[in-house]
C-alpha cells in the first residue's frame, strides 16, 4: 500500500515507518521537524517536510494514513493549552478534511491512555470513563470523538491506539527528545553522565515498594500493533484499542533494572509526591489480543531497558 506517516521523523513514528518499509509498503513521511529528526526517516521512505495542515500534496495516491504528529508534553499542555488544541485537534481536523477531499478513507491514530485521566480501576479497559486531567489528554480525546463522527458521517475507517509509556529502541531508532520527560531515558542519562541523579517523586504509595507503578511497552511491539491496526480498518467504523504489556513496573524497579543493565550506580534523590500522580496506571490489552492477535512480545523490563541502553550508548 501507499501510506502517509505524519510525524514519521519522531521516536514512535520513525519505528512504524521503518517497519512499514520492511513490510514492503510505499511510505511517505510528513514531519515539520519541530521535535523529530530528519535522519530518523528510514531509508526507502520519501520525506516531505511540513505540518499536517499542509498534507494535501503528500496525500496524493495514498491508501491510508498513520497519524503521529502531535504535541505530547503534559506540563507544557497545562501552560500552553491553546497550542495543544490548535495543533492536536486543529491539525488533525485539517488532515481529515484533506483526506476527505482526496478520498483517503483509512487512518490509524496514535492516541493515548491519558484520555482516561485518573482511573477508577486497573488495568484500564476501553469501556472505562474518559476523564482526561490535562489539555494534552483532552485534545487527544477530542480527536477520537472527531474520528467517530467522520466514520459515521463520511464513511471513514479509523483505529485509535491508546497506550502509556513507550520505551526501548528498534535498531538505530531511539528516543531523542529535546525535553525528556520519560523515566527510562532519564535514568539511563545518569549512567552516561548527562545527569547527576534521577528523581523519585514519592515512596509512600500503596504499591509493593511504595513508588508509582506504570505500564511500559516496547516501541517495536507498539509499532507492530499499528501495522495490525492498519489491516483491521473497516470503512465506516472507528475502533479503539488499549495497548499494554500486561503488567506494570514501579519507579524503583525501573531504576534497579537500569543499574543492572548499565553497571552504574545511578543515584536516586527521593522527593515528595507530585500532585495528581496516580499510584498505578496500567492498560488492559485483552481487546486487541482477542480481535487482532496482538500481544507484547518484548514485555520484559530488562529487554526494554537493554535495547534502550544499547541504542543510547552504542554498545
């Protein structure tokens, strides 16, 4: 198929684009490089520099879109909500209209489990209430709402994938965020000497070791789910799937495994809880397992950390 990957020069988008090329698809990457990297575009893919509001020509002859282009920092979304609404929702609406004009009827949307907000139970299922606690999650939920509307009114076929923390690496493709907010790369940066220590926010949560538990998914597993979702699109329907590794790992577990993998001490500085941090956030992936046969193949925290460390350190 001829496919357009928006945000395909970013961390997740580049891995998906690489897997699509490997699978024999004809791939065009559209990215404005505001957070992505031109050298992350895989060989064999065509690169168009631009934003989703300028997707028109890049959509010519395309059979389906995989949409990753988004602003994704929770803290920034609270400080600059307008930016998130205009980029995440406004940009996606412009993309959907451009798709409609060119009769492109299939899209896989990279959504987020932040749409659920603070959950009532864990693991989170697709039927659970969506109450996002910040503009980032709210803007992504609004896109899901729009996709449902376009499916019903315009015959669009859409699949949204919701997930929490993505980590690991796929060959040369790794996390390279200008502002890094994710735990695993920040812990590994202590091992490389880029940081002096890692912060632990609260050790008195109702979890086995007192630190927050989060769901981590390997980027290669996540990318594979996008390829399966592409094949599962049904025109006129909007499907939503959660992605998780089946369990969660605490902050302390992540630090301990990073110490083992890197062989470095990695000092940790304990501080107070951050406001609004739930004790446990884990997504259920039973629905996508049942419908598409997907499951996390690299669910081990050691595998996730080892791949991230190999890519970061060049070992």
